C-alpha cells in the first residue's frame, strides 16, 4: 500500500501541539492529524478570501455564476477525494492538500501572479530603473504555490505564540508541489528555468525540494485533480461567460465528440445528438452533462493508470524498507498519467487556444496588471502608505545596519518605521525599498488582497477624490 499513514514520524509538525496531544489521549477522539489540518485550512481567513479571487474570468464583470478561486478549490478537492478513495489512499490527506493548494493565489488569478513574479525576479525593468533597485543582489521570486505554504506557515494567525497554522509537513509539501516549482528567468539573451528563492521554504529539507513532484501519492493526485478541473471547468466557464470564442469552443468540442468514439455509445442519454450528416454534436441544453462525462473519462483513465503505476512501483520496491511516504517517483501527476492520453491533450489545446487567448480575458488581465503594478509603485514611492500591520511585521524583521535600533516603539509597544523622523526615514528609504524583507512584505500584502480590495486600494491611492 502506498497510502500515506496518518501516524508516526511523517505527521510531525514544526511546533508541539498541546491540543492535539490532549485529544490523542482521549479514547473518544477519532480525528487524525490530516483531518485536523483540513479543518485548520477550512477555517482560515486565507481560505475565505478565495471567494472573491479570480479563477480565470473576473466575477462580476462577466457573470456571477462563474467559478472563483474558492469554488475551483472545492471542485479540485472533490476530484482528488474521488481518485484517492478509488485507489484506497489517504482521502483526508488528499482533501487537506486540495483545500490549501491555492490560498496563496493573488487577486486577478495568474495575471496578478505574473506581475509579482516579474517584479521580484527583476523582469520588470521599468520599476527596477525608476526606483533604483538592485535585483542581482535581492535574489527572490514569487509563485502562488510557495506563497500558499508561506501563508499557512508564517502569515495566517490562528494559534497564540506560533506563526501559521502548524500543519503537518506532508500537507505543506503536497501544497508546494501541486504545480511547477520553477519559473522562467531571462539570462542575457537566453531563458532558463530556475528554482526561485523563498525564505524558510527552499532551504527546508522536509519539503524535499530536490524533487519537483510531491513525495506523497496523495499530493501527486491533487496536482492531477487541479489539471482535470482546469481543462474541463475553464471550458464550461467560457461557454457560460459567452466569450467571442464560445462558438469555436463548441465546434472543437463537437469535433471531440466525434473523435472520441465512445460518445455514440451513450448518445441515448440525450446530451449528444446525431446531425443530418451523420455526425454528433453536443445538445446545448445538456452541455454540463457533457462536461461531467469528460471529467468521468479523465478520472477513469487516471485511476486505472495510477493503479498500474503503483503496482509496478511496489514490486520494484518490495525489498526496500521504505515503500510509502516519501515516494521517490512521479506516479500520478498529469505529466505521467496523461502524456499519451489524447482526450486530455485535446482539451488542454482547446483551453490554451480559445480560453486563455480570448479578448475579454486579455482585456481584464491588462487591467489587472496595471492595477497591481501601480500598487507596487505606490508602496515603493512611499512605504508609509502601507497599513500598520505590514509595517510592524517588516519592522520586526528589518536587519538594515544602523536602522533597526532607531525604529521607534508605538503605543502598542511594537516597532514601526512609520514613526521614524522624516530625515532619518529619507536617509534610509533607499535601503528600505532594496531590503528583500520589505519587498516580500509588499508582495505578501498584495497577494492577500481580493479582486475588489485591490481595485479599492488602487482607487484610494490614485483617485482624484479625497475620500478618508
């Protein structure tokens, strides 16, 4: 069995947990470590904020029925649980990873993520030049999977005396590995894939950074479930939002219905009908049924393929003392499960061509990039425009030589650079905005925003009306 056990060394947390220790001594307590992790994520503020974060289409501007980052997360959780249950794996671990996998996402989806990434890796040359930043010395990066772990281990508040939610490492490692670990960085005239630097993550051996796939089979399944949800539900949202490309998407899916070969076998279910020329097309009234059928096909292929992969892996490792967690092969991600599966590849091509390239998406992405770049520039121009909560966190971590001891204490007995003398602040301002800890604080703040909050913050900083 490759199911990750919910006991033993692998469920260790960074901090001791008195409540968990007490519950484990009670005979009537049946909650496992991974069930506790699932609950902690579910009750977190970061989880709730996903309700107002973009998945692909900005809600409100297009259609309130479209998926948000939160509903996408719930659907990934459902798919991951289904696959894990069919394979007799640890369903609680799969669910905990799925629920936490996107809590680090920025407002406006991947458009917002790209702006913060370009900023921290030094790809935004305009900002770098305007503010005289030196990214060759800063050596940082931004990616939502790393940010999810950062939120759950350092930013989210839930327990007195510790940072983060004190989750087990298999949950955090699965969240970290649910998507690609490297970003593309330009090096002179060439591009290379590079592992970005993230404080307290990339240097932590418990995350098994040397492997790009999750070291739990459940973590690999969540990465797979994420891909299944995207290639199917993004198409459904494109039709619901009535993109200009929705007609093309329908045509391509009709071609798929005829190409798949299995569709005619279930044509009697009425969501696929036969046309006068003998071909099949999706009945518009039953489009959702068709998407459901596609997901079922993707899951069935995944379960049968992973089952075979697990059998081969167990056979190969039969003389090894370590068969379960951590696994050292990619057995269940989309790269392995769907590399020769034509249905998945066709769906991905349709999504990449006719959803991501849609003009409505590109217009809104353009607005998103503009807003987030302007937020960054505002905070670099005057760091005191950041709220006290962010300035206090930075002030605690500030290591600029000669500055830390000068930072005043506020009425709550906490250091806050807001109250530096004007002359002292100006003397150190260039050092502050070049401090990696300050740049990370800016990105933490922006990444935590919902779509609406980011828009409102932009209006507060740049609107001509003096609203207080």
